[in-house]
C-alpha cells in the first residue's frame, strides 16, 4: 500500500467523531484496518478486534472496516486507470433505492481525471462504480457533446 493510500485511510479514521474520545487508541483501529486490507481474511475477526479497541457495537465497527476497504479500492482503481492512460470515466450508481441524490445526479455522467473529480467510492458509504472510457467511447462522447 502506498503512502497516499495510507494517508487517506488514516484521514478517514481520524475524521470519525466516534473515535475521537480519550481512551480510544485510533492507531490500533488503523492497524486493524490496514491488516484487513493487506492480508484479507474474515472481516468479522477484524471487526471484533475494533470492537475491543473502541468498545463500540458490531455494526459501527464493521462500517469503519468496510468503508476503509471501499476507500482503498476507490483510490487504487483510480490510480490504475490513470496509470493505464484512461482520461475519463462514467459514473454509475447502484440503481437501487439506497442511492443518495449526490450520486444519482452523477449517474451516467462523464468526468475527466484532469478536472480532479470526486471518484465513485471515495465518499463515505458510496457504492458507485466508475467505468473507464476507452479511446473509442471517449471519442463518441466528445462527438455527441459538440
Ligand atoms: Zn455513490
């Protein structure tokens, strides 16, 4: 895992109000999250570890774990696309009733990495996906938008 990704996960954990109390060692939570992402395994095991470190109930600890994973996946996917020379992606929401208005407004729209857009999955709880546009799809899109 690169430094940028570690920083993003660390920022996420530090942003959780529930973890900002004295007596909660956020570095332990961080280490559990990183171990889960790097080694994999049963999320329940890591969730229970986080429960021990924080004293919080299962659902909250599981959210912290899985949201961290989603954030990691979003950052990694974005980096892979950029490294592969992809210039733009199409936002795709989950198409169900749980999609928030922020995401549904973005559904089907095309975003260019050069504009440094929010990437699907970066925001907490976001289940959206980015479809990379290949050069033909991009040319198609540009032709239509003229
Ligand atoms: Zn979303």
